[in-house]
C-alpha cells in the first residue's frame, strides 16, 4: 500500500472475504494489455523498448521496497 509510482496501480485495501479468500482493492487503470497496445498501435521497436524500460523501472521500484511480483506477463 506504500508503493507510490507512476507505473504502479495503487493498492487501496486488502483482506480476506467471508469464505476466507484473499481479496485486494486496486486502482482501476483504463487501457489495454501492453502486448495488445503495442500491436494495435503498430509501435516501433524503439517505442516498445521505452515501454519495457518503464515496466522494468516499476518492478525495480517495487523490489527495492521488498515487494516481489512473480507473475509478470504481457497480458
């Protein structure tokens, strides 16, 4: 919840529902998966690499605060 970064959706709340399942309330981000965005926009290799760098910086930011994301994928 303390991660504040332009490329990371805010976590508003987390807990467990009535059935004991974990739940998270995250900021809603309008858009498309990055692979679809690149394809639909016919982005150049340079533009795709700039997006990849933004994503890598966001992940590095999270890692620097001991948050690990083990399921990163374009979708």
